[in-house]
C-alpha cells in the first residue's frame, strides 16, 4: 500500500491520475503551500518482476500528471535496481520514460540491506525552482530490510510583480438609458453650436464623460503577473484562442456540430500542452 502524510498547515487534495493499473500502486495528491504554490506528489509502490507493462503504465500516469501540475515529485519503493540500468534493457527503458518528462533522479546510494537504490525520488519543476536534499539512515531500519530515506524539498517562488489595471464594465451597463441621455446632451450642444463651437465641443466632452462615469465608473484592479512558462509559446496561445472562440460559438448556437468542434479543440489543446511540457533533459544517470 501507499500513503501520503502531510502537515495541517498545508492544503492537500487527492487526485486520480489513472485507474485499473496492474503493475503498480500509487497515491497522488497536490499540496498547496502557504503562498498557494501547488506541488503534485505521486507515491508509488511496485513489486514483482519488472516488465514493459510497468513502463507503459508509468508513461500513462506521468502524461496525465504533467497536464495537471508544473512541479512534480515521484517517490516510493519502485523495487528497481537503477544502478545496473546499463546492463538491463527494461530498467533502461524505465529511465528513458522518466527522462522523457525531464524528471531528475535524486537517489544514487543503497537504500536496501543487499544494495541498490530501490527506494527512489524523482523531481521535476518547470522553471527549476524545486530542489531536493536527502539523507539515508543505514543505522535505524526498524525491522525493515530498507533504509529510511529522509528528504527536504525547497521551492523557490517564481518571479512575480504587480501592475494596476483600469477598466469600465461596459458590458453590464444600461445601454438604452445611456443612449437616451447621451442624445439629450447632443441636442443641447446643437442648440448652442452657433454661438461657440469650441465651447459646445468642450461641454459635450465633459458631459459625456460624466455620464459614462455614472453608468460605467472606472474600476481599478491590482493583479499579479507571473513569468510565463517557456513552453507557453505562440502556437499554444493561438490554439487556446481558437478553443475559446469555439466555446463561445457553441454556447451561442447550442448546436451539436459546434459542440463537437469545441470538444475536438479541447482535446487538441491538452495534447499540445503535454507535448510541449515533455522537455528532454540530459540522460539520467
């Protein structure tokens, strides 16, 4: 079995990544830090002979995980002798799956009485802000043939700054009443146009702005701006725009055809995000 124990100062949400897995057990949950940063923990237990089925299911598990979070920690008793990967094709394949997602192997020393780093930690963070330090206690085993692996994770906050925005809520204002009052202002201006054009223009400008302030006052908002992810490029941004437009069309027409187009773009957007998040890194050692 697997478990994830956390301090109550954090907010945790269990998440389902995949079901009906035959080669491994897992527990997955996102933990939100005090600064609202989310980290996805995946605790894995694998036993028995290592087969290609495990690598297939591990790949499927990670493909879903990477669509949910940009900082991921995979840990647990994988029961894999990673130290002999160069001499074993199946183990090498396991490392290639993890490497394809940019995950970094943390444990190289023995975690079992008979040797081998069977208990592993792999980490990934999009902007390299997640770091891990660990130690292996080979003195206290508490009756187990595995050594306890103690680790500490540090998370550097992504660069953030704030900017102020000003806008008017034009969409929700009473446009009919506004138009009627604006027409009165125009008619009043036309009545005095012969006497002074400049004065009429100035009066109209001030009166129309005052009327707009009454119906749609300026709203000020302070928002946080986070550095964009490297994979969030123009191709992905344009596809998201197409998806939003398709969603708007479907909600407007309520037609099955527009719904199908929207669903297809949703799937295409998710697939592209997964592809762009799979950033190859140096080969895992």
